[in-house]
C-alpha cells in the first residue's frame, strides 16, 4: 500500500504487535519464535487496517482500538498456519517463506496457531477505559462468531469437503462467505459497535466489507492462475493442482474478472456514501485491481 | 461424583452446553458433530464445577456464570482433541472411545478443536446484565492467559520438548504448572473476579486450585501405572511407552503418592479456611484418592 492512511494504520499495527510480544516473557522461546515467524512474515495488515480506518470514519481514534486490530491479525495468522498443515492444504510455502510447520515442525506449528488464536482474545480485552466495556464484550462476541464454526472455521470445513467435487456458484459463495469474507466483514462490525455508529453507517460499512471481501477472494483465485509466484508468495496453479473449486474454475477467467469488478464497484459505492470514506473507496479500487 | 453440589453443578453445565449447541444451526453438520462427540464424551466437568462452586462460596449464584463455566470446558475439550492428534501424542483412544481424529479424520478434528476454542470465548461474553462488564473483560483476559502461550499451550510445548530427555522435578513442575494447573487455577481466578471476592478469599481459592491441580496431575500419573484401563479411559502404561517424564518416573510410586497426599491435604486446608468451603474440601479428598 502506498503512503496513505492505510499504510499508517498498518505501521501502527506492526508496532503494537511488536510491543505485545515484547511484554510476553513467561513462555517457551521456541513457541514465541514460531508465533513471531508467522505474524511478522510480511502480511499486509489489510484486516486490522480496515478496522482502524472504519473506526476513524465513524469518528473514533484508531489508537484506542489497536488491541482489537491486532487480535484480528492474530486470528488471520493462526488460520494460515493451521491451513498449511499437512492434514489440511499441506502447503510448504507461505508469503514466499517456508510454512510454519516446515520451519518449526508440525507440533510447534499447531501449538503456535492455538496460541495465536488464544492470545487474540486475551489481547482484545486490553482496552482503554474510554471504550465502553459492554460494547467491548459485544465486539469480542462478534470476533468469536466470525472466526468460529459459523464463520471462518465453518467455511474451512465446507472448503475441505468440496475438494474433488463439482459444486455450484452458490455453494462456492457460501464457502467463501465463511472462509474469507467473515473475517473481513467483522472489522466493520467491531469498529461500528465500538464507535457506537448509527445503523445506517453500520450497514454501509458492513456492506462495504462484504463486497470488498468477496472481490478480494475472487482476485486471489485469479492471481493463482495469472500471478507471479514470487510476488504472490506461493506457487502459481496450486488451486488447480489440488483440484479446488474457485471462481476461475467455475466462471472462467473473464467471468471471474467481471464479477470481481462488479463487487469492487459496489464496495466503492458504499465507501463513497460514507462521509470521509474516500480512503476506503481507494482501498477497494486498489485491492480489486491488485497484481499480488 | 456423588449426588452432591458438584454433581448438580456438572449437570447444569451439561444442560447449558446442550442448549448452546442446539442454538447453533449455521454451521456444517459434520463439524458440529465432531465438536459434540468430544464435548459429550463423558468428561467429569471438574473444571467448570469448580468454578461454579467457588462462585457459590463467594456468595454468587452459579447460574449467572454458566457461560464462563462452559467456556472452560470447551477449552479443556479442544486441548484434548489437539493433544491426541498424530503430530502430538498420537493417541487413538480417549475416555474409552476412539479419539476425535480417529472418528472424524485429522482435518476435521483439528478444526473441531479450533472451533471449540473460538466458541469458548464467544460463549464467555454471553453474561446476564447482573455481571459487571469490566469484571467480565478481566475474566476473559484471565481465561486467555491461562489457556495460552504462558499457560496451557506453553506447558504443552515444554512437555513435547522434554520427551526422551531426563528432566528435574522443578522442570516437571513447570511443565505441569502450564499444562494442567493453569486451567484448573483459572476457575478460582474467574469466579473470584466475577464475584468481587476479597483478596484473602481470592488467595485461598487460587491456592486451593493450585494444590488440587498439582495433586490431580500426580494422581493421573499414578493411575497411568496402576489404574484399570477401562475405568481410566485410556491404555495403562502409555506414559512409559512414550517415554514421558512423570511424577512416577521421577519420584517412584511411593514418592509420587506421598506428594499427592501432601498437596491434597494443603488443598483441603485452604478449603476449610473458606466459610462454606466443605464441598471444596470434600472434592479435594475425592480427587486426591480417586481410582479413575
């Protein structure tokens, strides 16, 4: 991302993550190392930056909810570690580096994922007194719901279940709604509940994230076919190799591109309807037309 | 457990867990089935019953914190599922039944564990308005801390790391402090913070759980050598087979038994110092002298 608000948000998240881990000393060195390996592996911090920017658009100070933003990034990171395990996608590379279990062994990778997921919730409770505690509890509930059996983990199960099967576009949308979109949309939900945003603003923010999340996944599917392995951080063609259903296998490249464009435009429209939403609109454009 | 308060607490936990899962419909059937398989596998609900009884001793109504009690049981259950995985202890049996990954496959078992851990935190936020939200946030923080890299997961890492090595009694105590004791002690921490207990009562409750948790683990080690496989729910001698360090391998059977007795007496003394702590004292006696 360029030198804009999002880059600033991402930098704040990086710094806060670093501070969190620096404070943790009562833990086995190897476990901390494995957790840090993945959390500092070059993630673009899109999810937490989205949360911070939406909170800013809602009139809040992003610095106040950094712990929640870091929690979302920890959950995203744990999901990648567990995804790559041999019993799951069995991927040896992630973001251009050996996967966590290649670098640290399977059991440490499993536990590093468990520890990141747990630390996420511990971290989310660490809020300034200016944040209403009842709202914070609701936000934690939303985080758990989006990450769990009705959200991301549920989507994972559906995804594994659909491998080597022919599925419909609706079924694919359902998988992605859990697997990817839930943990993108939840940033709007959390930011809006913590900022006490109006129902109208909340709807616009949630719809924005919904469209952006769906477009994001389709572009990911497209890049798996057309991308540059080095920039993309994982081997090109891995979806096809593992016989995965993607928007490209179901719609073809032009169809998938068209759908990504439509969703990107819908996200941009939501952002433009939000006072101060210019940066959100720009992010949707940028992610919708990204090449890695 | 006999027909006492603990049995009543355990029954309340069972009923509440059932109600929680009944309400969850937006999730893949197979995932829910795998989660329920382990959470209804005959666990004695010692951890949540401890929390409820301590809350009662502190003057609260156990029904008010059932969601927290269920959260602790979910975390305990997830840890058993992940523990049994091939890359961890590789145990085929648990509580006299095939382990989760034997029954549902490795990837579903991994995700069922992830989903239970996530659901635990979502569930813990679901409290009646009578519970102070700031205290609830602190309790969630304690739960995350005890379950995570400085508690249970950290202990797991140390435990795996110590296999096939000779370790000292202090090192074993450190492993068990994370692996087992943290998630027993946290029940006192949570009950006391939610009930706004005095520092003196909080100390007694936490020490009680600390002694009880340490005794519990030693008795577990003893039963691994002397127990009846059917009652114990897992093969006898599995620690020795996997070359694990236990209190029995380090102290011998009589030494381990003596240590368990001492710790049990210390737990009983803490409970007796608590007004209304008779049931806690009885539980410590019972667990310290259990045969399965």
